[in-house]
């Protein structure tokens, strides 16, 4: 499965200044890790975000946001946002900061 390299470049530009963020190819896409925990990923033309169960439920009400389901079992703390849902950098930054806030509270791996 391919992933959108333009989205990757946009994500990298925003998180490049953040501490403890690394990137790794995984699941046919690329993921950003914070202290060893998955923060977000790019799969096809979607941004995959780890934002927590409550935030994910709320986010599903927004346009262009879908459950993250890779194998018939949706991952409750994750959402998929189609590229239409973060066309400008300010909106992309808001999504990434929401994920960073959730992942920062997790213990390092």
C-alpha cells in the first residue's frame, strides 16, 4: 500500500521541532512516534491519528473523519482523516497537536 508523500512532508515540517519524535515505515505507510508510542501515520491519502477514545468518538462527528479499521475491528482511540479534512496547515497542526497531547500522557516505551 502506498502513502501520500506530500502529507508526510507536511507532517514532518510541523513536528520537526518537537522533542522525541521519530518516523518509521510501518503498515505500508509511515508513522510518527513520540517516546516510542505511535502518534500519527499516513496511509494512502489519510492521516491516521491516535487521539484517545473519547476524542475519537467526538471527532467522528466531523466531516472527512472515519474510524481507523485495518482488520474488521476499529481501533477506538484512533481516527482516519481524509486529506480534505486538513487542507490547510493550521487544521493539520490542530489535528497533530491533539494527537501529541494524548500521546504525551502515555508512558514512554
